[in-house]
């Protein structure tokens, strides 16, 4: 993980998920995740799941703090 620092561990500060549409178990989906903000010890990560046709299935935001 890009936020691993010696002697530190990430602690989840918050998590928000929004589900827009269900996916069938045999359906092909695309899963993406990326860092949105990095300020000192704060990291805000975002992610999304989309169906094969590009329609959104879910979105998520997580806030992580590095603890010593």
C-alpha cells in the first residue's frame, strides 16, 4: 500500500457506501479504487463498481488516518 510507513498503521476514520444497482453473480463488473486526497496523516480513498455497460453499481469513500 502506498501509505505504509515504518511504525505506522492505517485506522479507518469513516466509510460511506452508496449502492445504485444490483449485479448478478455471473456478471462481469469493473472495480476501481484510487487515492483522492493525501494531507500529512490523512488519506481519502475513493472507489466504484460499474457494470459492463458502464452504468454505476456502487461508489465508496473511505477516510484513513495513520497512527503511530
